[in-house]
C-alpha cells in the first residue's frame, strides 16, 4: 500500500522551510519549450503542497490554481492576485471540462492513483492542452566530496529506507488520452549548509515515515543528521548538492 506522508502540520512546516527551490528553473523550461502557447490562460498545479511549485507558474500563466489534499500543506500557501489554492485531490479535480491549458505535477505523481488522475486531467484539459510531470531528487552526490555518496547509500538509507511509492511518471499503457511529446533529464547543483541539508533530509518521506511509525523525536533525528553530514563540509560553510531532474511533456489528444 502506498501512503502519502505529507499530511501533518509539522511536516508541512518543515517542507515549506527546508525544501530547495528547484521549481522556478523547471517552470522556466516549460515556458521556453511551450513558448508559442504562453502566457497560458489558466495553469493548474496538482499536488501543489506548500505552493513552491505553484508560484513560479505566474511567470507563464495569467491565472494559476494549486490543488492539494492536505490542509496542513495548503495552510503554508499564500493566495494573491492571479493565484489561488484549493483543497482537492488529484483524482477529483473541481473544474469543468476543457477548462485548463496547462497542468503541472511537481514531485507528486507517485502519490496519485494514476489512472483516476489521468482521466481527470484529460477531462479538464482543453484540446491539445499540456500535462507536464516533473520530479527532482537528491542524487547522493556532494560535488567534490565523493565520500558523501557512500554515507547516503550505506548509512542514511540503511537507517531510513525509502517507503513504497508508485511510478514517478505515467506508464505508456495509461496514456490513451495523451501523447508523449518530450522527455528531458538533467542535473542541478544546489548550495546547502549542514543545517539546511539536515533539515531537507527531514522532509523526505523515508524520514517522515520513521518519525510517524517508530515514534522517534524530530530533534534527535535532526541532531543525528547534522552530526553525520557536518564532517563532509570540512572548513566550508556550504557545499553543492546535486539533484537529478526529469521532465516529461504530454499533450492532450484531440477527439
């Protein structure tokens, strides 16, 4: 069984504080690739979380809405002119048919029931509308510090193994209403200090699962993480952490 761990208030607060901002770079890539369609009239961010993936859409769309099933995550968002947030699931989108120009799903598709979501996406998208599913993840590489990768694999993930999750992008057999237009893989390097890296790790689903199921104290886990990662920084206050990114563009089939 796949469980979404990002539903508690304390987890949402950490997510909002410590998740690195990769979304602007990825949304700008969408805008560049779909330049002939921009600015979109209406963009929908599904699984928006605390809004990190939603705000950048204002650069490429006139009206932006983020939806998420977690009230705790939505409590961290800020609505404003041209942007709103709605409590809703990916499998039951509260919009009429052929209403949306662009749907983005950032770091969230693996928490959805894919067949139900894709039917909803096809329903609300306009003909030839776009669905872009993207993910980013820490690769385990600290630039110029090879020993960090061994720690991630042999210590961190052994102590806090990843929970079950679904595929991160739609599978071909589920795409009867869409055609795959483009898939892109690349890396980004994000500077972090030791406290920021430890904080980021506490926002990952493997840590959250352990906190919830093993009754661990967040303070103790954070202290363990900081103690473990600090030696890899040496005399540097900041190190570049490599993140892998994958973006897949789908277009709604007319008919």
